[in-house]
C-alpha cells in the first residue's frame, strides 16, 4: 500500500534502516509508521519481520531524525517499544512510502505478539449502533483491541498466520484493511457479519446435542441463562462455564458438577454500577477492572449479598470480579434495549478441577458434557490456551495472583543477562518461563501438573512459546523436589542439555529480586512463606528467612519444625495440623477445642499414636500449615476443599473483625535452635495464646486478627535481628502466603516504618505461578559464575 508522494531525494537526503523491537505486531504499528512517514514527507517502506518491525525511510535529515525519535515516543497505545536502533543505508530514491509484505527472516523472533485485549470503546460504540454495519457483530475488533496471542499460529503476525486465515475478508472489510486512514488498517482479525466467524448454540439432548436458535444464538443463550441453565461459552483463550450468579440453585449445581467444593467462583458484571453494589472499588481497582487487560480483580465485598447467590463465594472476604472483555460477553449480558436477563454471571474456567482449560470445540462437547446444559460456541479456533488473569491491589500496587490472559506473553525485563534457558516452574499453579539476554517470557497459566492432559498442554504451550520468542534453550531449570512432575518432564526433555535444580524458596526470593530490578550484587533477606516446598534437609519447608542472592542462600531463620502427620491428609483436614501443632507445643487436646471436636475419635487415637511414634510424620516449617492450624483451632475451617481454603477463611474472619489489633500473640525466638544453626521461630506461645483466648470466649475474628498481627511482628523482629547482624536492609516478601493482602500490607508497613526497603511482587505472582522466573535467573545467568554453587544443586 503506497502513501502520498514524498519530496524526491536530493544530495542532502538521508536514508536509514530502523529496527523496532518489542510488542510491535498486531497493535497497529505499521499503520502508525505509515502515517508518521507520510506526515514527515519521507519515502521508503515498513514491514514485519521475525525480529520486529523494520522501516527504511529517506528524506531530509531533520525529518529522518524526527522519525527515528518519534517512532519510539509516539507509538500506538497497545505497543510496547523496548528498543529502537537505526543505521545509515544507501539512498534508493522514490517518492512514496509503502507497507511491504511481511517476511519471516531477519533474525530470531522476539515478543512479536500482543496479549489479547478487551473490546475498545470505538468498537463497543459500533456494536451498539443500529446504523453501523457491525451492529451486534459478536467478533467486532480493530487495530486497538481483540484477540492476538491466542490466535497466532506462526510469525510474522499476519492474517495468514492466525486462526482467522480460514475467513476470507469481504469487499468492505478488505477496503478498511487496506485504507491507511481507517482504524482497521492491517488489523488482522478484522471481520463482519458477512465474512464470519459465526456463533452457534448447541443444546444437550439425551447423549448428544442439537443446534438451537440458529437465527439468534445469543438470544437463545440469554434465555437459557435466565431459566437457570449452565452454559459453556467459548472465549478468547478457552471455554468458560457460565450461569446466573443470582440463582443459588444454578450456582450450587455448577459447584456440584464441577466438583469444586467451596472454592469461590469468579463473576462477570455488566458494568461498574453492578460491581459497586457488590464490593468496594477504589481508583486503582477501577483502573484494573476497566483497562485493556480486564483481569479478574479481587475486591473487598460489601456487607449483604448485593444480588449474588450465597454459593458463589462462601466465607471469603473478597469477590473476584471482571468486566466483559469480548463482544460476545457484552451481548450475553445484554445491550441497552435488550430484554431483561442476568446482569451478573458466574464465569469459571471450562474444565474439571485440576484439568487444563478446554479450547477445542469437539473436546468441549466431550469433556464438558457432564457440566454444561448448552454450548455457545463459534468457528474461530483457539490456538493458544489462556485462562483469565487474577490480580488484586495490595499495599498500593498491583499484586498478581494468576498471570495469564492480557499479560502473557508480555516479557518481564531482567536486571541480569541469562543464557537461552527454559525454567519449568513447579507442580501447583504451573507457569513456565523462557529467557535469553535481558528478557524473560512467562507462559500463560497452565494449571496443576497432576494428570496427563495437563502435561500434554504444558508441552504444547512450551513449544509455542519457544516459537514466538525464538528462544532455543541451552539449559533447563527446575525445582529440587524429586517427585515433581515438572522436574520429570524437564529430565525427559533435556536431551543432554544441563538441568539445574533450584531450591523452591530460593526461587521465590530470586523472582522477587528479578522483577524489582536487583542485579544480585548485594544480598536481600527473603521472607518465603508458603504451604510446601522441598527442603535441602528433606523436611517440608515453608516458613523461611533466607539471606540470598541469585547464586545461593543461607537460612537465617525458620519456623520451628512440627510434624506433618500424613502429608496430604493434613493439608485436606486442617484439624490434623492444629492437633499436630498443639502436640508439638505440649498443649493438651482439650475436648472443647474446635479442632478436637472436628476429629473423629478413632482418628484422634490413631493420630496420637502416629505423632508419638513419628509414623508418616515429615517435619515441616510451613507457615501455610500454621495458618491452617490456627484456622482449625479457632473453629474457622476444619476441612479444606480447595488449596489454602483454611487460610483464606481465616483472613476473611480477621477482615470481618475490623482493623488488625496493635498487639498480637508472640512467637518465641531461639537463636541457633533451628536447622544449620538458624534461628528457630517457635509457634508454641502463639498456640497457647489462641487456646487461652478461646477459653475466654474471644470471637474467632479477633483471634484471626491477633494471629495476623503476630506473624507481621515476627517478620519485623527476625528481619531487624538479621539487619543488626548482617547489615541486610532489603526484604523480599514472597511465597503463596503473601497473596494474603491483609498480611502483606501489615508486614510491608511495619518493615518500612523501621527503615527497610520492601520488595512485593508486582509483575509475577508471589505463589508458585512466579516460581519459574526465579528458577531462570538463579540457574541461567549468563554473566554469573558458571561453577556449581553449593546451594544451587546443579545436575
């Protein structure tokens, strides 16, 4: 496509080749360059390559210089320019500027795909405009919004290399696509009612399905939802299961069919007014809700139901809420003038618990047959699975809980250079990471690595991320846990390449350091609190204070070991963990204690024998398990149907009780009393304080608040002692326990007030979803020592 004539080249003219790297494909960058060159009167061309966007511009030196600056500073809103380089090339003459055909060569691919983005305001206005030819078009999109990452099949990013390749553009769409003045100029997913894709509504009949409401599948879907049906809805990165969030019967049925226990469901609200009826929303949270990424945002719920069925999110302080991010969502929730229907939907991943999200249409009919009553689907394939992201605002900033749609595959900049490497993460909340040089690319959320389908999805996603980034790993990194499936996958995939294993909690701390931009020349004190992590001494760690850099760590302090009776049984039944902590503290199992009452008598006798003899009792320093214990001891949660349920409900109880108390319970510190001479943090006095309060009739919420304060006080005391001894004044808070906003804010506030620099996660989750980033920088630093480190576990 040629532009208007530019002044002919003369003796004073210059020509430069300009390379722009970053998120610069699929975001309207070539049309922007076209317009910029035309504005400055330059001739030349621009095109996509495997390494970025390349332009050659020729004209007056001042105009060429302005172009080289403005191509980085004036980029389109969805673009992320990481670098601009340019060099002089011979004059070629010419009088116009053109968009050249894309080419795959020219170097390794680098972050050439934008994350999927929510429907923009301009497209939404057209969706609602009866006079627009895209009125109610379920796939309306433009250069500034819509699917990107999930539809890309190859690079460079052109329609032929997306799942839109099967839909030839009609004449009207083609004209927009080729018009430099149109906002759909070179928008690869452009379509309309005439050229597809197309929606279908399939309804379960016996053992099969039949198509329903072929003339109006969205209207039929809305009626089904209003009647209480559970609907499988095909989205950007997979299927959701949806139902009317105000219908408690439907919500309970979905919970039963999905075998979800009491785990909270995410909600999709029609607009901000509906959100504010449910929860408190501040300016930062509103920015997250309404932004182009449209994650699920965890919000403090208001008292009362707000029109939400009780079964949506029982006994938790927060509601996970998102706004519509595709045209189908907007139409499903209803446009102005539509017949009444649900304004608030449960929107949960289309899968059974633990399985990867469903993306394939035939697979959806098979795997969701026992879950859904109907399927709202379409014929645009999903190439890359990508579940919803989950975030919250904590201590004034964004805290990722799950980093996926809207964020992946956006790169994380690294403060140190890494060799081309793959880090496979952990087994829970798995994400993996590839990196090279000063960039790391985190995958979308994969899930829990506990079945064959998840492992298969992991392998496919890993190959795809290598393809779009061009990283060809020369080494792999994994956790040290010998039973992790992620480690087993890495061993099978290594193919002779080095495999370096990184201790679990060291990886947590390294991830926090990397995203904070620390080069590792000075150590930090990493506070790594989580549920489980394989310790170097064979114990289950999880309440750790580590003086760490990227090369290794020293264990400065940890929670004193207590027995973990029965492993997973103690995780599923928090009352067992409470009884184990009482036993370790020498406190009696008094009949009136809630955890004692919750344990069947036969199990109580067996547990006593098990603890006395040390049978199947691995020692643990886990802070997550201590949260479980206090939750059960206080009568908040005795059995957990989902990960961290006891801790989540304990936080909710503390929130309901109001501000944290000034004074909490007190841990006992025993310097040198822990493993390898570390300080042991004894929870016995905390447990004794809880028992005493319960005996006085203190409410569970007050107990929960005093326990949260006790943990925050412990963090400050230990950090202050380490600073006095070692001079370390930077603290990194990491691990899944710090997804607890109440605890994180209390710890960060107390530490800052005492003069510490505090690192909280802002780019990757503090839980195992961020583990791979830490593995990568700890194992693959290209400018660090290449000899085995005694704390790194090279293999």
